[in-house]
C-alpha cells in the first residue's frame, strides 16, 4: 500500500488522499504500516525530496526527520509544514511505499536577493556564508514575506550576539541597483551603527581646513553602503570650486567597529587624490537658444582663463535657463559637457539646451482674500488662462505690484504651482495670510 498526502501553503486548501494498491501473490500483502489516524507508525529507510534542485541534506535538516526513525502521520505532516513555512515551496506532497518516504515539492519562485545595510563586521559575501551556516536552504536570496526572512533576521541577531552586540535586526523591501529588481535589505535598528573617526590621507595643507569640516560632519552619521558616495560628493563640491576636477577618493575602507556609549562606532579611511587645477578654455552654447551671444557673454558667471569653478558654471547655466522659464519652458534641460585637456589642465564646456514642451497658464486660485482684495489682485495679474506661463513672474508679482495692492498692506503670501504633465497646464494657488509683507 502506498499512502499519499499533500500540504499546501497557508491560505490554500490542505487535504489528505489515501490510495491503496494490492499486490497479489496468493495473499494480499501490505508493504508497511500505513500512516493513518489510528496512530500507527512506520520506519522509512530512505527519505527523498523530488521536484526541486535544492540540496537534499539541507531539505532533510529543515524537515527535522531522520531515516530509520519511527514516524507517525503527525511527524510527517509537521515536516511538510516546515518545508512550506520556508516560503520556498507552494505545495508539498508526500508518499510512503514501505521503504522510501518521498516528498514531492513545488518551488515557489520569485526569490529576492538579500543585501545588508550596516553590518560592518562582514562584507556581503562573508555574511551570506555565515547566515547560510545557520539557515538551511538560504543562499543569498529569500522568498518575499516568508518564514525564511524571519530566520535570516534571527541568524543575523545570533551572529551579532556572538560578537557581544545585542541587536534588533529588521528587513525592508529595497531596490537592487545591480539587478534592477526587488530585493530585501537587512538593517541593524539598535544599537545605532554610526561613522566614527574619519581619516583622509593625501590632503595638501591648503585643503586641511575644508576637508576637516567634511570629516567632522561625517562623524556620527549613520554607517551605510552610501557613505563612500556621500563623502566623495562632498569632497568634489569643495575641490571643484577651485578647479580640481580630477579629484578622486581612493581606497575607501572601514576599521574594526567599537562599542562607545551604547553605539557601534565604525572608523573609516580613504586617500584623496587631488590632481591638478583646471582653468576654463571656453563655453560653447548651442541648440534652441533664447539669448544672443552678447547676452550670453554678459550673463555668464565664468569666463575663459578663470579657474574652472563649477559653482560659477552652475550659475551660468541658471542664467541661461531664465529666458526659458519666462517663455513657459518649465522642463528645459541645460547640460554642460566637459572636454578636459590633461596636458594644459584646461576644460572646455559644450552647453546644449533641450527646451521641452511649453506650459500655459491654467486656473488662478486666491485663498483667504475678500472679494474686494481678489478683484484688486486680478486687476493687476498679467496672465490669463491659455497664456504662456511665466515662472519668473510669479515670485516677483506681489513685490512688483505691492504699491497697487493697498488692500493687502500687512499681508504676506505663499504660492504653489501645480504643473500638469499631460496637458502642460499650470494651475496656481496663492495663499494669503495676515502679517508680514508682500514679497
């Protein structure tokens, strides 16, 4: 007789089916004690898991069963439930033929890679291996919202306890940038894991003070995978103001974490390669341009021969953008592509403009005003529905016309523009309040 059972994932129907097969050899022979409600037990000589490529030994560990042990229906079904609870399988069927207990598994799919936000004692590869040693069937991925997620969190908590850190570990959905897919990120919520002392090598005397300010600001911030990129961005901001466009942060690393005042403090270090100072060779504006070459030269904040200060370059791009904003081009993209000469240490910028769609004025809403005050504002408001939207006019309007808006003396205002991407219409809400001045 062969007994077959099935256990499905929580929420699905759980059912039991018994099929009997008789062997006729003069007598009806039953191959073993059946798993039945009567409490009879049987001893499988072999336990096999089919329908999956998962490791057989790990599956056996999860099931909690051992070949040669006497089993009843409760133990066999409990083992099936343990397999279901991992989240790796949507259905588990088991059968016994007198010798072999076979579990037929249906994989769930949809596995999500795991990452770790702030576990400075390990890198991700080593941490995956350490967790796998504690969580059978874990190999760097987990099913979404599964029991295995909790098992991984428990394993991480245990690993931290082995290092003397009593921690609270949680998991959150995240975006795996490498795979462009959903992932699960584990995070130490308590105790706080923070950056400790920040050490930069390669800093020349002229930069000790501004770089020191960055080091001081970084200390005490949360320790997380983005720390290197954040520090590099901050360093580029100060170096690029003085034309050091090749500055780089090399060899970023962290040292052994220390427990200080109930916090995990992680020292970090890196080498700054400052490079050479660049000067501006030229600015070349092309595309659908709304200013003459003379206007552009006058508006530019930086000129050939100047130190290649990127703050001044951004100011120049902002000046180029103003005519577009006054003509309704709210999505105008202005890019500056650098061409560096590493020999002469000069940089040439090709500035291009993609104006995008034109936005038009929609509805103007005036909040908290009387009818008389609204009439006074509307009398001076220059934009009508359907007019090209002037984004520069809006913040300047109240100050420009405040001498005509006497009923609003002693009032202040704020505004919110609602830009509709589908219709390219801008609805404007201006909220007035007593107190302050119109500006």
